[in-house]
């Protein structure tokens, strides 16, 4: 790297001066032009980046879900293979019924409390609604509603998490441990990952609420709310998948 | 290279108090104009970050190269006991891991960081602080991975670390954990880097820089970053599953519980095959920039170059199981993947043909950069040919796990990726540092590398076909492997010296330049084609004085050359005349920041915690959270997205978008 | 982000994201979407209780899942409106392809385990 030339000094000063000029315009309530930058796609950088990140998350959850499905299949195969009655094949008369029963007993399905989980899903869907309403409020400059909806979202999210904790403890008590079986490992890992994502979302929501109470989350920052929203909806979508694939499809 | 930055005169600046008053979220202040080491630790300048990536990569090249020479010493003669079996396993694993994750990948990132913003005509990347973070977290992960040598031994499962050998039952030591956690951490850097660079290319192009006007290097790097974006999470999942298995008694790869360890192979290679392409594509991009410049012709078949790159990017996702032909996936899968693999050779072949067609009939200037590029074309093609021979699944049953494979991937990675990078180093060195590398030493560098390289890895084809298995610590004199192994070892030492000679070259060239009074190489020393040559060398801190307006592919070239009435291409200006003067007045650059480094440091802390004691995670997490909040509360006058647009008014007027 | 900045609307060659919110769905749409999602979920749950087996059970469930996925993405995540401002629809297309690719990859993995013939 070459030594600094006089021009570079000038740069610093020029930059600093421009910065200062910017500052003057940038009173907290009015720095709208920050968001007006030209971008080649017409989509803000932050939003594009969030979408890219979510794209990569698709692959992450894809891998986790397929791992779960595979582990479940293998778990059942193992049960069947380890069963002396079924050398002939499973769907074979009396033995078949016996084996099916055995699978049903050992698997996660009997543990599932579908009404309970449906309620959880409903709660998470509802939080998605309140999240978009929060975004809507902030774009309209309705900060009171913003706070209400953000808090609702956070509350609903927290309720969902509480439900998951409850579910985990029940399952655990009923014998599905993390290290006890392949199924347990896979189930807790997949749903736990989702839970971790929800928790991350809760932290972001908490920060948003805090900022909005300090009047720092205003119209000019609506995009921040939208970005957190994108993440939140994505987590919701993942739950849509998990709910159907893990809970509803036997 | 001394880094001397003078303090700007403070007098002209508004007082600090006045500034902080207006900070919307202000809580922390960012360092202003730091000098020396602090400048590098806090920089958010994509050029400095690129240089740091490059330096780290070269360091790891040395660090991973020495073990390789040890391996070759051990194999020089039959029945040697220089390295024990255990040591041998660790050394080849760490060699491969370091070379792939800490040499080739970051070198690609180095070029991407330095060049992407310049080639698309931007002031910096989309998120400068995240860019710095990507680098630091990569470095943190890389260093952490290598501390395993001192804390219980290196990993020994091969760079692909198959299950169930990587399980706690077979591998109770911490080596595997270091491999696992270190790469997880480095992966975070790749992921954030990918998001950042893709956003930059998609969103920050100069007016008129439409898709089909982007330089090939930009295109190839864009594809590379998409591959990273989608491939890294798959590896992450595999590694997390392994982590849970090893640390929390999970059962993902526990055969006793009925699991299928093949899952690891699938996940690893779904990542792994895109990975090999994302290692080679940046080098392809470099060569596609260098060859037209020194053949004095535009690249042949630009759209084919672009689309073959994109095709590789897509097809790279459908061939992973060619690494698993002998794992028992069944003839149906084997057939499908064999066919897919043969198809992927097509776009690769298109590229080679286009380079040849560009060279054809050109007025070739055979300087070092060009030689390395031609070197890539030849050596990579050899590697590609052996690759196609692996695609024939029935033949591959004989080749797999022999030295034939080792020969293959060294031809593509060393003869391909590394030759390409060397070409790029020689080519862009004057742009980054303001002086050229010595041509005479450069030519020695190239020819000795070619000789050493072919002596080392050429014989491995023969050894492999003779049946010498890879990853064996030794062989017996009666097996008939003696001669070629000796040749390979001799070659490897030639190669080692040759590879390092670029550092010697840099030193000699720097001294000569300094002695000559630091003459200016000018903006465009090679009479080149893309935008980065239209600004001064070394690149001014603010890159472009004004956003260039692009009207053509190879726009800069067309400012220098135009067809006259008879259709003959004539020079109308020199690069110096049309280049921007490098006056950055009024340009708003983001201030440096501590937080990227601090945030990156929290990860290895958590990592050590996961390996040794979960208690250690607590300070790590605390640091993580502090850094995250510090980061987001940093003054908004330096908001990342508030940058690189000092001239956004002009941009809006021109208003092109591609 | 302001919907009031005048200059944002002037130049239609340089789409600024400032104008994207103008097309964002209304509150009513959001509520209706939510209702649709709830209904779909209810149908899903009920369907899973039906004495069905195999394809008849699984396929409708998967279809409803995909529909829910698309609705959340399209309306709540503004995919439907945001990407209109991009040149053509190539971006949405690229994302669609990427997701399809991911799904295909994982289905293939699953298939290789199933068909070890
Ligand atoms: C002086 C230069 C080099 C020499 C002498 C060398 C030599 C070797 C040797 C002897 C092995 C072990 C073969 C075995 O027993 O299985 C090996 C493996 C490997 N090398 Fe190199 N190598 C060199 C440079 C590189 C470079 C530049 C790269 C990457 C770009 C690289 C990537 C690899 C990989 C991926 C493996 C496989 C590791 C594994 O199977 O786990 N090597 N190399
Ligand atoms: Cu491959």
C-alpha cells in the first residue's frame, strides 16, 4: 500500500465534511433520504440481503427435515428388522398387525397431542398477522398501533415457545429422550432448531418494541420492521411445513 | 509494504460533540482515521479486506504446504517410518482441510472482495461492516481449527470426515471436534460474505452496467457466491448433527440405533460438489479476464461464457453422488449420477473451447499472468479429463480411493484454481499496490511450478492405476510403486520452492520500485478492458470519483479504442487519458468499526466452550450479545447502506438499470 | 420509508423501493389471508383424522401445506407485490428455481435411500 498523498488527506476531510453536512439533515425524525438510494434492482440492499439469507435458510431446514424423515424411516425399519415376528414382511396377516401396533407404540405419533399442536400453529399464524399489521402501522405512522401489534406478536411468539417447552417436557417424561433413540434425536433437533429461530425472532421483536417506546422506530425505519417481519413469517412458514410433515402425516 | 497514513488535519473537522448530538441511535462511536495496525483491524474497506483475505490465504498455503511435504517425504521410499500411521492420518486430513477451506476458498474471496465492487463500478460492497466481519470470523475459525495441533491433535478423518469414523466411539479425541467447530465458524464467514457480495453485484451496479455487460469475473464470482449461499447451510447441518452426536449423545450417525451413516456422505457431498465448483469458478473468472487482455482480443463467445458458468452452478447440484459410487447406493442411483456427471463436463468444455478460441489468432503477450492463465487452461483440462474418467462409474470402482483420485483433484485444484489465482495475483498486483511484479522471476516462478507440479502429480495417475491406495501411510518395496513415488517426492520439493517464489518476487519487486523512487504504474498498465483499470493505481480509497456510466461490454476498452470508417480498430486515447483522476472530494465513506472484529472473536470462545466445557460458552455468548448490540447501536451516520452513494443524484438522473 | 417523497415517483427508469409500499396489501387483505390460513389449517387437521391411508391422506395434506406456504410468502412477505418492481419476474423465477432445486435435491437423497436396487 502506498503512502498517503495529499489527495487522500483531502479525501478524509472531504468525506468528513460531507458526513457532517449529512448529519445536519439527519435529525432523528427526518432522515428520509437515507432510504432513497438508488439500487440496481429497485429493492433495498437490506431487503435483498434478508431474502438471500432466507434462501439459505431454506436449504438449512430442508436438510433438517429430510434428516428427520430419514431418521424416522430408519427407526421404524430398525424396529421391524429387530422383531422376530416379521421375517416374512410386515403387512403379512397377524404378524403385520402386531408389528404395526408395535411401531405405533414406539413411534412419536402416540405422544402427539394434535389439538394442542394445532392450537400452537394457530397462535403462530396469528402472530404472523399481527406482525404484518405492525408493519402496516409503522408505514402509516401510527406508532401506538405499532407498539400494540409488536407486543401482540411477541406475546403470541412467547406463547408458542411456552407451548413447545411444555410439549418437550411432556414427551421427555413419557420416555422420548434426546439420546435414547434415533427418533428422539431427530425430533428434538428439528423442532428445537425451529424453536431457536423463534427465540431469535423474539429477541429482535423485543428490541423493536424497546426502540419504538424510545421513539426511535418510526416511519423512516419502517423497513427494519418489515425485515424482522420477513424473518418472522419465514419461521412461521417453516412451522407450516413441520406441522404438516412431522405432526399430521403419520 | 509499509502502511503509512497521515493524520488528517483535525482543525477542519466539526467538533466531536456536535456530531454525536445528531446521532439517531448513537451510543458508541466509531474510530476515526486510525493508523497502523488499528487501521487494519477496524477497516471496512473492501480493498483492505481483500488484501487481508489474500494474505491469510497465502499464509495458510505455507502452513498447509509443509505437512504436504512431510507426507511426500514419508512416501518417498517404501517402508519408511518417518511418520506414524496416526500422525500421517492427521497430517493428510489437516493438509486437505487447510488447503480447501483456508487457502482456495479465501483466495477466491480475496479476489471477489477486491474486484467485485470495482468491476461493477461501486464504492464498496453493500455492507462494509459485515464484510469485515466475514473476514475476521473466517480467520477466527481457521486459526481455531489449527490450534487443535496444540490442544490434543489434529482431525484424522480426511477432509470429508466420513461417519461413523467421525463418531465419538471411533474417534474419541478432540481433533474431530476442532475440525467440526472450526469449520462451522469459518462457514459463518462464507455465508455472510455470500449475502454481501451477491447484494453488491445485484444491487450496486453503476448506471448502465446491465447483466450482459458485467465482466466474466464478476459473473463467475456471482455464481460462486450463490453456490456458497446454498451449499454452506447443508454442511452446517451435517456438522451440527455431528456436534450433537458427539457432545450431546445424539444418534444421527449411531448405527446401534439403526441410523444410516450414509446420511453424512449425502449431506457432505451435497455441499462438497458445489464446493469444488465454487473453488474453481473464481479462477475461471480470472483467466477469462486475463486472456482477452493479453491476446488483444475480446473474449470469444461472452454469452456462452456466462451461461456455461450459470449452467455449472445449477448442474453442480445434481451430481454429488458421483463421490459415492462404491458406497452401495444401488445401480439406479449410480447410473443416474454417472450420466449427470458426464453432462456437467459439457459447460466446462465450453469454457475451455472459448479460451482457446480467444487465444486463437490473437497477438499473444506471454507475460507471467498470461502464462499462468494458459497454465490453467492446460493443467485444468488434464484434471477435467481424468474427472470424466471417474464419471464412468464402472471404471471409477477401480479408481476410487487410489492415487488416481489424488492426481485428479490436484490437477483441478492446484493446476486449476491455484494457477488461476497466481495469474490473478500477477495481473492485479499493480492495481492493488502500485507496482508490477518482476517478470523475470515471474517466468521462473511459472515454469518451475509447471515442472514441479507435473512431476509431483503426474506420476500419481500411474500409481493410482497400478493400485496404490490413497491415505496409506506406506507401501512395500515389492509392490512396484517405488520409482514414481520417488519422482513425486522430488517434484513436490521443486513445487514447494516454486510456489513460494512469488513471495520472493514481491520482495524484490518492492525493493526495486522503492529504489526507483516509487514510479507511478499508471491506472492501466496492461492496456486492459474492465472498469477497475479506469481508476488510479493503487486504487484510491473511494474507488471512483464519480460513478462511471457504462454503455458497453468492456466499456473502458471502448473509451480507448474505436473503429474507424474502415472498420479497423484504432486507438483513440490511452488509459491514462480516460482514467478518473482519483479525486474523492465530497465522497462519503463509512467510518471503520471495532465491532466486526469483536463479534468475530466471540465465536471461537463459544467454540472452545463446546469442545472443552460449556462454561466457557458463557463469556462467549455475553461477548456475542454485546457485540451485536454494539454493532447495531453504532452511530447511524455510518449506516452501512448509507454508503457508496455520494453521487446518487447523478445515478438517479441516468437511471439505467439492467 | 416514505411514501411522500415526490422525487421517488418521477423517474420511472430508476425504480426506487420507496414506491413499493404503495402496492402493499391492505389491512383487510391481511385479515382475509389470515382467515384463509386458519381455515386451511383446520381442514388439514380434520383431514388427518379421516380414516384415510396412503396417497389419499398424504397428498391433500401436502397440497394444503404448499398452498399455505405460498400464501404466507405471497401476501405476508410481500413477494407478490415487492417483486413486481423488479425487472420482469426473473427474480421471483430465480427464487422459485432455487427452492425447487433444494426440494429436488432432498427428495433425491431420500429416493437414493429408498431405492437401493
Ligand atoms: C506442494 C503442494 C502439494 C503437495 C505435495 C500435496 C500432496 C498431497 C498428498 C501427499 C496428499 C495425501 C494423499 C493421501 O495419502 O491420501 C494430499 C491430499 C490432498 N491435497 Fe494436496 N498437496 C499439495 C497441494 C495441495 C493444494 C494446493 C490443495 C488444494 C487446493 C490440495 C488439496 C488436497 C486435498 C483436498 C487432499 C485430500 C485430503 C483428504 O483426502 O482428506 N493439495 N496432497
Ligand atoms: Cu464432485
